[in-house]
């Protein structure tokens, strides 16, 4: 009889950046670590999000013992509202993570109307959590760009399996404890069978700079600004938000927040005690816009050029409250996620056209630092844990390959370092690691139409089920619509006729003509085109095809 082995199945987050999800199995017990989402690539701009295909878990849902969350960033929890409904026969699904990660997950599920599908467990360092008969989880604090971040150590009958999540070694984190080196060293002494390590920053030598460097840069840049200041970052980057608030306070500026997700994440962080801003510094938006320009800083969503985020509306002059003029400053305290480079560049260009001073990492490198470990820190993690087998995760293929080279340089051999592929089963015994079969996996496309109306589509279903294409041309300088919209259908023969398409096109044209003054941002056109066409086509044809806006500039 074959001896039981630990099986590891990445369903997302390897060979890519985003939608992190890894399955661990031992005999009858199965756990998921993380349930993330990612932004679509440029050619998929009709899609709102991409999440992993969890068919493998759905078919074994009776063995699922829980979902362990390393931290509260979108690429680790953003898939929960779309994945948990697929597992509802097992509901409520136990979720484990820090107080902050659980609060963020709870807010997401509540907003999606699926809160009853989860059971929340706030974890504490040093405690052990039994997951079925064979697996026990321990959560080890690590430093990242959000407090409440953990590595997950799974105790199996064959030894520890350590999943680092996103981490770095920062001795002076502004929020939260430093990475618990002592406990990691103890795990190494107890015997680590397997390490799955963050690899996305393996190209960078040395150590990742401390978040303290960003605090100094923000203080200087905000101090040099003469007019209004707008700072954009990820809504869940509580560390950066806290740094910006404190820098603004030191320069006598009040702070207002624009963007529902950032308002929510900041409120949750304050309620849980992760953030303690100076009294009376955060004020309502309607009060802030009446202050002298040099006395206010606005925190906004939109650091990734998102279609409907506050910054996109500010850049195009469409924000109802925040208006910028020559001499104001916008700070991007984030770098583009792969796939978002073009939309971020377009937003920056729009701001420059308005005469606004824009500060971003290409011209001010320490306005943002990574939350991920560089090469020396990755080596240090290997030395602390001394795992028998190593699997790099969280990175595009070149990152995984470079991590493999790093491990080989440290004395590991080819058989000890396995490069993962999405859906490829990796199997580990005490003395051997190998690849086994490939399971059903891939990308599921999330199409959000209106409030709580979500359609999940397999990538290969798009060609089969058809798509509506809306083509238009925008003047590069004025942002005025100079051609289109022209609406056509592909793959919808028999489901939609020319009259329906013409009515949808006319409705979109009327909508845009009423809002032509001031021009359009790319994000605004994408989001409004999807909404208008989806509503009109469903009204006439009772179908919900994917809407793909194609916007060119001249």
C-alpha cells in the first residue's frame, strides 16, 4: 500500500501575479490557503475581475476543512465573494485569519449578499488550529504592507509545510510586528518538509527598503506641495494610508477620503485599533473641499487606473467634489499591478494635461516600497527554515525560475526544488518530491453588471457564448469622443438581431452625448459602456453577453 503524501495544488498565483490560491491535502483533509482575484489584462477590459477555477475543490467540498487567509489584500481575499457560492453545499465554510483580514472578508461577503456562507475565526500567533484529523495550522506574523499578515505553518504527519504568503524582513514596520524570526527558526529546528515561498521580488538584490523610508519621503513631498494634495494607493494598504495621514497632520493639513472601498477599509482598521490617526485630522469630504487648498490632503482610490475609482473621475474632471488646478499635486504611492500599466499611464497623462504635478515611483523611487522580500531576504528565510523541499510561488514564471537558481546556489539539488504550474499536483513524501497529474484549473472571468448581478464565465466560453463589441475613438488631448460608438456582435447569431443592436448603440450614443462636456477618461468609458449596453440588451433580448469596449485614441 502506498504511503500517504502531502499534495500541493496551486490553482492560482504561480506563473502570474494575482488570484493566489493553493490547495493542501493529506489523506482525507483538504485546506485552501488564500482565495484571491486579479485585474484583467488589457485585452480583457470587458472583464471586471479574474478568479481561480476551483472545480477541484468543488468536487471534494466534503473534505474541505477551511480557508486560511494570509492577509487582507485583494489578490488574497478578492475571490471570496465569487468562490464561496460555489462551495455552498459545505456552508458555512470556516475562514481563518487576522482580525483585519477577517473584517475585510466579512465586509466583502456582506456586500455581495453571501455573508451566511462563511464562519469567521480570528487567529492568534502561537495558537494551533485543528483542521480535520491530520492537519493543524499555526499562523506566524510576517511584515508586509498591511498589518495582520501571516505565514501559515501546516503541521502534517510528515513535517511542517510552511506557506510564507507575502512577506519581507523589516525591523521597523510602522504598523504591526516584525516578521517572527525566532518562531521561524524554531520551525526549522522542528523539521520543515516543504516551503512555499513568495518569489515575486527575486530579481532585486539585497533587502527591500523599510516602510520607514516611505514615511520620510511622504513627509518631504507633502511639505513641498503648495496647493491641494491627492494621494492614491490601494484601499487596503493601511500602512501607507496611516503614513499619509500622519505626514499631512505634521504639515497642518486635514485629510478627507474619497472612494467607498478606502473609506470602508480605513474605518475597519480604526475600529480594530490598527490605525490611530491624530484627533480631528480626518474630516468629511464636503468640509474638506471648502478649506484653503494648502490645508487639505485627499486620499483616494484609483492607483491602478480603475474604471470607476475616485482618481479616474478626478483626472477627467468628473468628480463631483474634488477639482484640481495647476499647482496641485497628485501622489501615486503604489506601482501598477501587471496588466494595469497602460491605464495607470493614461491617468497620469490626464493629470499632467491639467497642469497638475504628479509624483510617482519612476521620478520619486521611495514614494512607494514593496512589501515583498528581495534576494537576500529570500535566502534568509531558507536559512531559517531549512526545508527539505522548496516551491516558489507568487510570481510570473521568470520569478519562479530565478528563485530556483537561488535555491540551487544555496546547495539544494534539482530534485528538491519544484517549479509549480497552475493545476499541476505536487506530491511530497519524507524523502521525495514529484509532479503527478494535472487537475482541472484555469481562470474564471467575473462580469459584474449592476448591484450584486455577477456572471462567472470560463475563458473559453466567451468565444462560444458570444460578445458585444463597442468601438469608439477619443481625441488624445481633449478627451472628446470623435467617432463612434459603433456596436457589433460576434457569436450571437439567432440571439440578437440588428434592431436590438441599433437600439443599444443609440442608447449609448445618447448617454455619452449628454456627458460629452469635459471629455471622458478611459475608465469612465469602459464602465459606462458596459452598464448602458448590458441594461439595454437585456431589456430587449433577455441575454447578458460579455460587453467588450474597444477605445482608441487619436
